[in-house]
């Protein structure tokens, strides 16, 4: 069961949230393939989405058109893919190696260059290439998955960086604050995130509760997540402990 409050749905636990997210992924994939013949999914990192990826690789796998799916990433720690901190490495173990998505349709952020700024330019070129190929009226991502940090950061856009004032680049190589290690990152920017047709926030853990309240209830401009926009809709899926008072349970 879930409780709904505007654009936020509250679930009793992460398992229920993950099933709802898997259903949303299946629906988005079907809609995109029917409309354009392909599905562009942008993945997120951290611990919250792993159960979702395992579901997509397990009971939901037959419902996703993997041969017509392209995978992208919203951010990445600047580490090799075999490191535990790698978002790509986690997604590969939990999802990619277990489904039939073609390798040339998997587009991780490059972390093998000496210069992270150059890596950001390379990934931006990749994204803009797809945007040009698909045309101005087509979303860059059909579905964008996002998490939320306890400090309100989204992807690797941190409050200290004031990401809503960073211009038109699609990819950056920030050096995160000390509380976030590894500090060297690659991240999509707010202009790139806004090119998603639909955005799905996945949030679990009591530590996120105040950040959720600040974004959803107060629209706090200091919180990067407050500035995320989508072409069609942005939905929040909250596991119970992450939902602040005032959000239906």
C-alpha cells in the first residue's frame, strides 16, 4: 500500500518503493518504445536504487525491451569501475550483466582519463550527439532516476556549488565537499537533467527526511534538488522514514 501526497508517494519500506519504481520503469519503457522505438534510461547511484536494479534484472526483466534500451548515468565518482564506490560498477553487477542490453547501448561516464574536466567534455559530447540525432522535440532521457542527499544534493550537485547559477554546460567535473568521498566527481548539470521527459526521485532513510521537507514543502532554493525540472513530470517515491511530517503516510 502507498499513500499519495501531490507528487510524492510514500511506501512502508524500500522493498515496496523498489517495486513501484520498477513498474514505473516498465511503463516508461513501453511508452517510449511505442512512441520512438527506443528507451533512454538515466541511472542513479548509491544504495537506494540497487534493489530496483535487481528487480529489473529479475522478475521485471521480461517486461523491459532491453534490446531497445540505452543506459546513461547522472553522476559518477571518479574511480575505476571495479571500485566499490563506482556507480557504474554497482549497476553493472546488479543489472547490466544480468540482462540483454547491448554493450554499445551502455554509456557510462568515462573515469579513465587523467583530466576529469576532459572526461566531462567527452560525456557532454556523447549526450549532445544523441540529442542532435534524436531531434529537438525528443527528450534526452525518457526516464531519469535520481536520489537525494541529506544535504539536498542531487547527482553530484552540492549546495556549496550553487548549481542553479552554473551556466549551460551539460556535464561538469566538480570537487565535492569533504563530507562526500571520493570528492572528485562527474555530474550532469541542471540543464541536462531538465531534458528528461520524466524524473523519478528514489529516497529512503530517516537522514533524508529534513532534506525532503525542505525541497517538497518549502522549495528551499539552497537545496539543489529544488531546482530539478522535467519536461513532463517529476515524481518522488519515499520509503516511510524519509517522509517528513505533513506528507501522507
